[in-house]
C-alpha cells in the first residue's frame, strides 16, 4: 500500500512540475518578407515570448491579410496581422469572403498606419491615377489585402480593371518588374518606409502616382477603416515632396478559441514592453497604446478588453 501511495505521490509531483513548466506555443501569421507585417510581427512575437511567461509565439511569413483571414477562419493559425479594412470585410462577409464570413476573428490591437503607395518610374510620364488607363499595374498578390484596397481606390476614381492591365505580383516581384519595365506601376500596401520601396530607390528613380483628393476624401469619409494621410517628404530617397496616400491601420487579431486569460497576458506583455518594437522597424515607433482602439474594425477579444479597461482606454 505504501508503495502504491509513493508511486501516486511521485506521479502527482511530476504532473505539477510539467504543468508549471508548460509552454503555450502559438502561431502569428504576418505577410511577405519584403513588406512590413513580417518584421513587425516577428518583433511582436519576440516581445511576447520574452515577457509573457509560458507563452511562445512564432511569426510565420504568409500571403498577408486575405490569406491570414482564411487561415484564421479555419483555425489553422492562432493570431494574425491584417489591414483594418480587409479584416472588416472578412468579418462582414464581403468578397472574397462572401461564401463564408470570418466570424471567429477577435481584435487585440490597432498597430500602425498601413499606407498604399502607387509607385512608378520618374520617366514614365505617369502623374495621376487617371494616367494609369491602358497601363500595366501590379496590385499585390492575387486576393491580397493590397489588391482589395487598390481596387477600392480605383473604384473611388471611377475606374475598374477594364481600364488597365492588372498584374498580380507580390511587392518584391513588382519592384523587379518595374525595374525591367514589364509593368508601369506597382501598388505597395504596407507601413512606410517599406523595404521593397527602399530597395527600389537604390537602383531606380521612382515617383508616386497622385491620387485625386476630391474623389478620395468623400470616399474615405464613408469608410472609418480608411483615411487619407501624408507620406512626408524624405521618407524615401529622391522623394522631395509630401505625397497624399490612403491608409488603413494594421491590426493584430486572434481567433475566438483563445482564452481570455491568454489574450490578456499577450496584450499586457505587448503594451508594457512596446518600446522594444521601435528597435525592430521604423514603424515600431508608431505603435502606441493611445491608438490601440482607434480603428478596430472587428469585435474586441475579451482578454484584450480586460486589459484596456485596466489601463483606462475602456470603461
């Protein structure tokens, strides 16, 4: 009997030890390595893994917003980064999610403004978006958030795919195609400065295609997940003037199966160590607690909500 009790005691102690040392391993879907999601997402994963005991997050390079939403919908990933407008479209069942809305997405935080940059060569003769009629335009990867937003921008200007030759290339491929003059314009949707655009300025004389504020301002006013902002002069080599661009914040989200306690600890670890993100990427300095809910386009996760109530962002 004593032998049996001894064995039971050992088993119990081992179980407690294993439980105490258990690590919750999570996946964070980001974007392509030439964009901003991947470095920022990797930085977020590192901060949380370092400061949240028992949590280990791995950042994965993916096809970005739309691909991430589809994986989250099927619970193939735990967390994701995506544009606010694309996440809103996914949750509400807009194309390409009209067959099955992403109803299980829950927001954690709004991060930084994701700007949609229409770049072309300085000697192309292209000045405004209307000059792209009949041209070859790279819209990002097929089905990506960049493509979805670019399509909306063209619609705001009364244009559609019937007006130009659409190409579906990721950011790195688009810059190469621009260099080889295979395309006339590349749309890059990411936090600025974007590595793909920085790389382009190293060997190319680029300029930015102007958007029509008269068309964009009322269009954005009806869509709280979109806003016009200015890309300051000097953001890129050779950029000598401010450029009006449309922006949609990047948001960090999770699936609804993640527990309140888990997401609370993730949210707390992120915001209490957010200064470390600035060392990872230039956009890190734009990720601020005071704007964590500024354009949250999907339901907030209860764990994140708990933290924001603690710090006074929510009542």
